[in-house]
DNA sequence: CAGACCAATGTAACCGCATTCATTTCCGGC
DNA sequence: GCCGGAAATGAATGCGGTTACATTGGTCTG
């Protein structure tokens, strides 16, 4: 590691100029096979790896795309561990601990899982297109600084809706293209990737009405400030209206998207009386409702139809299995990168949007048989 | 987006030299408050964001750490979608589809989830230390090229064991520090982060022997070439020997770490006769075994004790809930970054290793009550 | 065989920032 | 009001590549 080799070293060793070395690496056909081999030999011998910084500076592009997410839930302090060198074998200290785990853990990280999938889709697509992905996660206020930090290093930035203040976003988009993920289409000039929240919820609502003979379902809404929640509510609204029902007859409950909230509301419903169907605006709450119903001996879907929204993994494994609308999470990430790629190709094209289709997944919690 | 502002633009606008601009951004205290304000004003007005490439080149460090994983399972071709501009509202095309999902999906991506968690830990720690994280995923042969590609852009690279051929690794480590994750300690000069596989399995084995009154358990091994598998086997071996039992008496079965394999082996055991306990070298297989046992009406843990290893989420939700050894996945990522940070601080320190403790999680599948 | 062209290679000018070293400004003490 | 030293600022250089342009050496053509 004494000295990292540069083009100059390679050039000297191969007896050519640095321009030729550069050509061998970037446009191999432009150089005579003999010379090419000679240069490649020198590259191998020296273990030369081109500096991304220098290349990025010269080319005026980095080949890196950024993905910026709002924070994971802040984790606790780092567990301490001991570092040891390879002589010592580090035998000291606890190697394990034993825990009796009585109750199943509350499942917490739905949002996290969502992001993991998006990330995976983005990574895949980025790779296919020859980009590298840089991930940034915001934490509280310095979010802004992280985003700016990334902005200087990437050719384009994919931002999850609401993870960056609008004004910051605007400034960044003056420097590099921005693709906004999963947010509502705004009047801004950024590109957007969204999902068919409203359409999916409308389709699901029609299905539910069919199952309950057109009786008015209850609706379990999320936080008022959730754009996704708002779109889903719109879809619901539309389907209700189209069915000739009166929206005013719909009991609307409100939760915070958490499983606990669902449980609480489920308990309340058991006490106050069950609707023919309960349509939740996300899976977590629906699962909580199922918890409560199961505990109270309420039969789903016979006594009440229950549906969710999102398509998280746990929904496929609940008892009964939860009917839901699956968001194309991986696809979201992928589409974001694709849109970004187009934007980079054509910087001056008008703002683009992509709306991804959702999948209404009918499962036991909503399907009444024979 | 006509022209991206640079230090020069900022300097001109603020009526100072570029050196001063640079100082304002890097060592604010070195410049008089009045000037500082003037410069910052210009920065804001111009929407200046420093170029990561230029900075990286000048500073000879990028502030980026790389995380290199072996490939996700190759995903299928991209789903197509339509891009529309903001004028048109893209109403055409399917907005959703409806699916009847009869059976619960096979759960596939355990390895993937593992990586997600590691990534999260790494991201967190990287952020705390002021680094940005670049993720790269290898796919098949070009894996090498991705890794090299990253090597030119980062200050240090964390690679998952076996994801990069040894010779490539060696060349890369000549350029930047490498931290090997979750692999066995080799004779190389890289830094390592590992998990107490053997110690965890030994502790778990002692627990099982206790539950079964010292009767010899069966062991369900994984693929022969899995280093983790080997370490776990060693721990098992040791515990058996220490209990005064004869290893030759232990029936050893072999699977491929998949749930299907576990199911197959479970079926076989039902037919051929149950051992007092079955210790699997990973969770997936253990879950498969539970599937088979449940289908056959075998009671766990009364008829047979079953244990896994890894601590995947599904293990906490199985019926009965699976006793296992939890790997500190998030911690692994975090530790890797921490080791990397130390290495960057002290490039010439001797090779470091960290071995993280595991957690033996006792659940219903192994605990026989009064 | 000279002139024209083309392919292969070399030369040198950036790319945008950090930083060293020289220069200027500021301030307190007399 | 002047002087000396510290603080603030500016000029110039290097980081490691890419690439436009110049140069060289051949090959082809008439």
C-alpha cells in the first residue's frame, strides 16, 4: 500500500503516454492490439485501479446514482465489542448469551422492509445500467446536509417523498436531476414515480362490496398527513359513490398505521358492534384488527370482512390470511432508476411521471366461500 | 441547470479568492465572520454544492465506504410501464390487477433479509462517522468488475465472505483497506468481522442435551462448503464430546439450507423414527422440519425437540416458535464499519479481528415444561 | 515516387477543489 | 502615528484522470 499506482505509473511501465493508457481503458478499439496488451499487462502487474474521483472530475459525471431515504428508526447505542489482532485469539469475553423469549416480538419495521425492497429494485436496475448506487439515510434535521452531501457525488438523486424539505429539493434539482419516489405528483419540475393507490383501493372496495352484498363497510384511515393514505381514501370514496352508496353512511375510524392502533380499534369494534366489513388503509392496522378479532372469537370473514393495503409479508401469513393490495415495491426502485436514466439521457425532456400498477390480492380474510 | 456553479463562481460573487471559499466550507473559523457571511450568502444565492469528485481528488480521500455483497437472486426481466409527462395524466393502461392467492408463498429470501440487516447496521455506523455508503452487488462473473469499480471510488471496502475471489481481493487490498465480513479468519492481512458460530452452537447443544436428558440428538447439516456451517458443526462436536457422548452415535443428515430440504428430511424422520432432538444448522431447514412434523401430527417439543440457527424473523413466528441462535446481523454491519474506521485511522496497525457474540434464543420448540 | 489520408500515439489543457506559502490587513503597545 | 506580529486572504500548484488537438508513421493513389 506504499504508493497507489496512477496512470502515470502505468504509462511509464508500458512505455506509452498516459493518453494511451486512458484509451486502453475507455476506448480499447482505438489502440493497436500490441500496445493494448502491453498496457493491460502493466495494469495487471501494478494492480492499477483508476481513481473514481479523478475520472469523475474529468468526465463531469460520476456514474453514481443516489438513493435517499428518511431515517430508519434510530437504533440504540452501539453494542461494544473487543477488537483483537490475529495473534491473540480473543478468547476473553462473552461469546454468547442466552435469552428466554416468552412472547413473539411485535413486528415493527414495516416501513423498513418497504425500503429494503425498494433499495433492492434500485440496486438491480442501477447495475444493469452500469451505475453504482449510493445510499443515504436521513436522520432528523441534518437530513438536509446528508442530502446535499450526496448531491455533490452523484449524477442523479432518487428521493423518497417527504424525506427532504421542498426548498432543499429545489436547490438540489438545480444541480442534478431528482426523481421523487412514491409521492404525489406536485407542480414541481421533478420526475415522479408513484403507484396506483386510488385505483387499487377502488378495485378492492368493489370486491368488498361484492362480498358483503353491497352493505356499507367501515373505513380505517391512517394519519391525516399521509399522502398515500389520502389517495387510498379517494379511491375508496369513488368506489362508494359509484356503487350508489352514501359516503356519509360510512363509519370512518382513524389510526396511526401501527398494529397496536389496529388492535385497539378492533377491540372497540368488538364492543360497539361489528360492521359488515372493515377496510384498513394499511396492512399493519388490519393485522392488529385481526389480532383483536381472533382474541374475541370473531370469525373473519364470516362475521366481518377485513382488508389491508401494502402487501407486506406478514399479511400473507396471518390467520386468516389478509386480503390486501400489493405495492410493487421492488418495481418502484427499479422504475425510479429507469426514469433517472432517461432523464440523464435527455436532460431537457419535460417532467416525466410513472404510475405503477398495484395488485389486488384476494385472500381468506375477504373471500366468503359457498 | 444551465451551468453548475463552482468555487470560482462563488468566489467571484463574494469578491474573494477561491481559497477563501474553500476555507469557509472546511474550516469556517479560519475566516473573519464578515467575509464568511458574504461567502455563505453567495453560496446560497448560487445554490452551490461542492463537487465530490473534485474534493475527493484534492483530498485524496472520498469519504465513501463501500459494501459489496454477493448477488441477490437474479430477478426476472423488468416489468414494463409507461412514462407520461405531467400534461397527459397517463390514464391509459392497467392501473391494477386482481389475483386470487390460494396458498401462502414459499419464503425464499432469508439470505436477502440477512443482507438487508447488515446493510442497515453499516449505513447507520457509516453515517455516525461521517461517511457515505456505496453498495454494490455482484452478479456472477462480472462480480469482480463491480468490486474493482467500487474500489476506485471508496476509501475502504467491506466485502461479504466469499463474494470476491481471493486473488482479486488481494489486489484490491493493495489499494484500499478491506474488511471481510462473516468469513473465517484466514491467513490474509485483511481485517475480519466474524460471529461466534461455534460457541453459540455449543451452548445451544448443551441446552438441548439438558432438555432431552442427555440423549443423543440428530444433526442436520448444511452444504459441505459453507464456512458458517463448518463452524457450527465444530461447536456441536465440542459440546457432544464435553458431555461425554460419542460423536459416532450422532445421526447426521445433510440438506442445502432450504426450507424444502428441511421438509423432506422431516418427512423421512417421521417415517424412519424420530430422534429425541433434531438440531438444524440453520433456521430455514428447521422450519421445513416443523412443517413436516406438523403435517404428520408430531408434537414439538414433546415428541422431539427442534432447533435452528440464524434468528430469522420467520423463526419467531412459527408454530411452535423455533428455538434458535440469533446472529447479530445489524451489529455485523456496524462492526464492519467501525473496524474500517479504525483501519483508516491507523493504516499500519496489525490486522484486526472482531468476533461478535451470538444470542441463544430459547423458544417453544425446545423447552419442555413441567 | 510524391502527396494525401488515415490510424496510432503524444502533448497539453482542463475538470473543481484543497492547501502551502507568500502577501496583505488588522491590532495592540509605545 | 508607527512598528511588529498575528490573523486573514490571495496566488499558485497538485490531485489523477479525459480529451481536443498536434504529430508521427504508414499505406494508398495517381
